[in-house]
C-alpha cells in the first residue's frame, strides 16, 4: 500500500519562495526514484525535479537554478524548494514514485505512485 502526501502549497507573489513537502510511507519512499510533477488546467503534466537512491538529481530546464529537490531519510520526506517563483510556475504539484533512474523520470509522466497534489499560485 503506497502512500504519498504533499503539503506546503499556497499563493505567493512573483519572486517569492515556497517549500513543498511530500511525506511517504516505507513502500513509496523505498522506490528507486522520487519526483515532482506539475499540471496547470488545460496543459499537459510535466516533470519538474527527481532524485533517486544513488543521490542523482534531475531538473526541468525551466526550473534549473531556481528549484532544489532534497530528501530527509529519517522523516521519509522529499522536499522541493522553489525560489524566484514566476507566474508560469502556477500549477498543482504532485509527488510521485517509481523504479527508474532520476535522469529518466521527468520524461516518463506515468509514475507508479502519486500523491493528491498541492496547489501553487504565483501572482504578478
């Protein structure tokens, strides 16, 4: 029984920051890769950031230099630190898990496990 729960979303002005959290159970957290995806209404789901058991990370070009993915193994939690937010970052953000390399995850939008999502809204 996999389980992922996101939190930390909210409304911020452009240039602001948010930190998203995803608390997982043992089964989901033990997956090879944990990743963040996002989807805005009327748009396709896109991969944002991924981290695997080897510690390798991968990011979408649109967030490189602004977002950072990290894990706390003691808390079974994966984080997404989002800085210098832009209106185009507005979307519902989902935590996901599967068995693949971090460098493969962002181009594979169908993950095995998904959280319920948390909304991020960035205003001008």
